[in-house]
C-alpha cells in the first residue's frame, strides 16, 4: 500500500468526492448523528484522518451555488489486499441520487489501485 490520499473526483455536475479534512468534521459529525442512532464521535473522525495510516476517509460535496456542503462521506480502510468499509452515510436530502453508490465505488476503485482484491462491509442488524 502506498498510503497516498485520493485527490478530488467529480462524480456528476452535483458532487465531487475529495479527502476528508479536520475542517470537515463538524459537518460530518452532524450528518453522522442524523444517519445513525449510535454515531461515531468527533474524536473517532480525527483518529481516522490524523492517526490511522490505513484510513482514507472521503466526503462528497455539493457543487451547486447556495447548496454547498457535505452530502455524504465514506471511511474505508485499505489493509493489504482488503478494503474494509468502516463507515458510510448520505444526508437524507441527497438520498436516491446514487451518491452512496458513488462513494462506495470510489472507495473500491481507490482500494484496487492500492492492491486490494476483496472488500468487506459490516452492517448492524438494526441498520435497515
């Protein structure tokens, strides 16, 4: 694994996917609390960005003027031949547009470039 962080990727005229930064954390944590009954903490996201060399968190940003913000995020780990999706969420206002699929595909393609050949996503039984 080279450990490189992904660059910005435009996925449609509405969204770009780019690396998550510490500055994104307040908005990401707000989305996390909206999406999950047992949300990750601010410190969990800081850990992923600053201290976990396997983690490659990304955010999907809206690009339309007046609606800029984080529409979704994905936290994959690239561990040798494995992509492990730790966390993924899409803001309710952006559901049904294929954004979750785009975030997941972006993570899988980035993992493949790093040498991954398998992917894992664990989901709580309560997460319909």
